[in-house]
C-alpha cells in the first residue's frame, strides 16, 4: 500500500525527517508515537503534499505510484486521506455543500456522475448518525465555531464519505473528551475492513486503546527509533519516551 | 491543476468576447449639438426631450472630468467617440421576435439569453439592448395586462411622456457631475419600468446590455418607478467583445420608490476587463441612484462587479420617506490589471430610516480594489441607523485593497455601526480543500464563494448560480 524509503524532509531549511523508512501493507494499522515537537506530524503533512514541506531525498510509493510527484488533490483522489490535527475553518461555506463537493470530486475522478441531492442527504444522515453528529451541524460553515470535538468528528465523517484506502490520523484524539473519543474511535473501527490501511500519529496511548494497532513505531530525532507490536505502546505509556 | 487545463482556462476566461458580424450604422464621431439633435431624431423624440438634452450639453461645456477616483484613467477624447450605433436599417424596433435579425437573436443566444419566450428563463422578462438600441423586449404584453410598463426608454418617451417628464432627472439632477450630465445629453437606450399601485410584479425584469460596435460609447439610461405599495425585482447584465481599445459605458440609472413600495435592483456586470497585461477593456463609469421618496419604502442594490478595466460607481439611496430602508450588497472582483473604485452613499433624510451596507472586495493579480462609501444622517433623520460591513480578500501579494468609509452624522439620535476586515486566502485553507480532492482552482473558488455568500444570496435565484460561476471564472489564472 505505502512504502517510504530513505526519506529526508526539510521545512523552511530545517531538516525534520532523516532517513525515514516505513512500509504499510493493505489492511494494516500502524501507529507512530513520539514526544511533542519530534516532527511526527511532519510525516503526515509530507505524505499529503503540504507546500513548503520539501522532500530532499528518498521516495514514497503509494499504490505503485510515485506519491511525491503528485499534487495534493491527486493524492486525495488516489485514496490518501489526512485527518487534520487542527481542521481549517471555511467561513461562508456550509458544511453540507462542502461535503457534497468533495464527494463529487472523488466521484468525478472515478468517472461517476455527481450525486443526486436526495441520495446525498440519505448518506449524510446515516453517516452522521454513526458519529452522533446532529444534522444541523451541516448547515453551519465548515469548522467555523465548531468545538474541538465537532471538528474531529467532522474529519472522521469526511474520511467515511470519501472511502480512502489509506487514512492518516494526525493527533485525532487531541481535544476529544472520553465520550467523543469513544464514538469517534468506533466510527473509525467500522472503517477497518481488512483492506484499508491506517497510519495513526499520536502522543498518547489512550487512542490506541480504542483503535488497536498492528504495529507501533516510536519516532524520535526525525526517524523511527524502535518498532514493535501494541505492547510497545503500553510500555511507552508507562516508562515515557526518554527510557529505552 | 494540470497544465493543459490551465491553458484552456485562459482561453475560456472571457467567453463573451466575440463580435457579432452585423452591419452597423453610426452617426459621425464627436460631441456637438448636431450629434445630439441626430440622436434625438433617430429616436423620434418630442421637442421637450431634445431641449432637455441640449440644456444638459450646454451645462457640460463648463464641466470637467472628475479625477478623484483611486484609478489610473487614460484621458478620453470625447470628440473621438461614436455616440450612437445601431444595426443597419434599424429604423423602427421590430414588432415581434420574428422580425428581429436572426444574427441578433443568435448573439443573445450565445450570451445565454434566449429571447424566444418559450425558450426563455421562466419568470424573467428581458429587454435586450444592443449598442444604442433596444432590439427586443420579451413578455411585454403579458406584463401590460397587469399594468406593468416594461419597455425601452426611447419608447417610453413617446408613449408615456408624462411619467418620463415627471421622473427623469428627479433623482440624478442633469447637472450632477460630468458623466451624469454627458449621459443626459447623449443617452441612447436603456429600460423604463413603471409598476402601478399595489402591484407585485410577478416576473423578474431584466435588461441585457451588449456593446458590439468598436470606438463606440454606450450611454444607457434606465428609469424605474415603483408606485405606492408595489414591488419589483430588476436585474441587469452586461458584456462586450474583446478589443484592444478602451470603450466607455456611462450609464445613468434612477429609481423612485413611493409609499410602501420596494425596488430590488441587481447587477451582474461582466464587461470585457481587458487582457492580462491591462490592454483594452470597458471603462464603466456609472451613476446609479435610488430615491426612497415615500414612507416605508425600500430600495436594495445588489451588484456583482467582475468585469471592466475600470469600474467607478456608487449605487446610492436617498432615504427621504420616513421609515424607509436602503441596502447595498456588493461583490467587486478585480484581477490582472483591473481597477475598481466602488461603494455606495446612504443619505438619511427621513425619520427612522435604516441602511445596510455589505461590501466584499476581492483583489487578485496586480489589480486595485477600493471601497468608497458615505453614510450621511441629516439633522432631521431622527432615530436612524446604519450598519456597514466592508471585507476585503486578497489573492496573492501584488494587489491592493483600500477601504474609505466616510460618515457624517448630524442627528443626535442616530447610530452607525462599522466593521471592516482584510484577509488573505490562507495556504492552510487551500491545502485543506486540496487534501479532500479539490484542485487549486476549485479550492479557491469554494473559499471565495464562501466569502461572497452573504451578497450572492441576495440575488434572484435564477441568477445566483450563474453569478457563482462568474465569481470563479473571474479569478481563474490567479492561483499559483
């Protein structure tokens, strides 16, 4: 699904990622844990193609395509989804029309017609219900004035809607209370179908108690310093990042 | 955005830039008494109208072109312009669409304005003005049945002289300023609307202005009168061919709302903006003013200004009637080398008058975009209120946005509220949308349409979708 080879990334002339290697197979759930400021979010932004994130060396293969050569929207259409740590506000754009437009962009790239309004509403209702999202949230402007929990739920709703093959979650647990964390994780777990892959970036163990990973990597000094199974996450939680 | 598409976008950017190959008939170039007499005789005008024009011309001789706009305007040689152009042999306006030159029908068809009633947008009556003449007006008879007069102003001067005499120049005095006076002397065609007492006009009325002939100025004159208790929604659209020369469009639009009447006036202005290097394009110097003459009357201006090399206009409301309301909703988009200096004046004269101004300026490329507004409370305008909101959005770093809001408050009991913001489309917003599968152009268009939403939703539904598309198209090529 995804293969990162010898990746060096710099942001504003500062090297953040150094010789990163990571392979994620279909259906696998990987977690990257690391202390704050270690640059783990840089992985997410680089994979999604954020401008100013400069790939200095190495390459990334996604579904047998050279990911780095593609524009951000092409990566999305290819099936890469990034759930943002800080979802962006779009004043004046209602959530419903935004969701419909991004869905239609994906349908178009698959050669399908734009979705019928009635059908869209049906899908929206069903998926919102799974996340305990009230329908009136969709007549508000995208993320504008949303609480932290609403923003994160809206991210999960979008990943559900766009049916991606690789989901990168950047600190999705931050800003969520226990109830929201639970319902969000449940919605994410429903998307685990054995084919879809996940890369979960988090500082804490708690998200991984709900979304249990197959592989855990510890990130430090721009690279993966240790890999293991889910027990590694518990150890980190007990001992902290400093102890190895 | 891949390269192939971007090239296409450039070619498509102004899709109304074609020229209709039709023989035209111009009167000699230049501005003088005989030209004015010729225009008047072409229109079969009564003597009083000619005298009115000549008086305006007399006054014009001692007036100077105003220079205060925040725009670089090349000097215009007013003697080197044609003031009247019509399709050849256009002696009299065709009685029915069957008699209209097919080339003209085809032109409007290409502009997306089918004139055949069965093909036309349901619920929209159209007056089609081609250079200096109205070539067709749809649904006239149907409107006539309920007493609504909707016809070219040249026809109204002949058929409804009392109404025209009473109201023309009553809102914009003949001597107002250079371009208004020039228009009064040489105006050719535009629309006339009269809504009788207590009639809610059942259709949108609209005028479509098309400049076709070269080296020709268009001097439209529009007069709308809403009698007591009536309502009308009117929309104008404008396009012109792509040419290297600058062409002048100097219109006067007067609105009069009597007791309890409401006029909603919308403009979608898409004159040719000039090319990427700022060559050519329309000079859009327009005077628009509405008089809320009666109590509880309301005038609402909505404008979507995307075209023209230079836009220079301030649709205004004079709130004379007690409890009257004035509104101004504006989206002005400038790209490449376009310049816009636009805004409104709200003159509060009556008691309990209210006004609301929402202006959204979007600048891209090397353009310049100025909001200029005046809110004035007269001493007698007790308990009056104004709310002003001016938002500017910058796309890129080579454009300019200015906000010049003036207020004059002579009433102790009146209040003003003003909010202004300037923002840039953030890279984060673009990246967020692109991460969800929208390309750069789509992402920008989504964000900009969100920024304009408050204004766009004021437009009649039939035109809102078109306007949204226009907003997107106007900014094409401005994303990196």
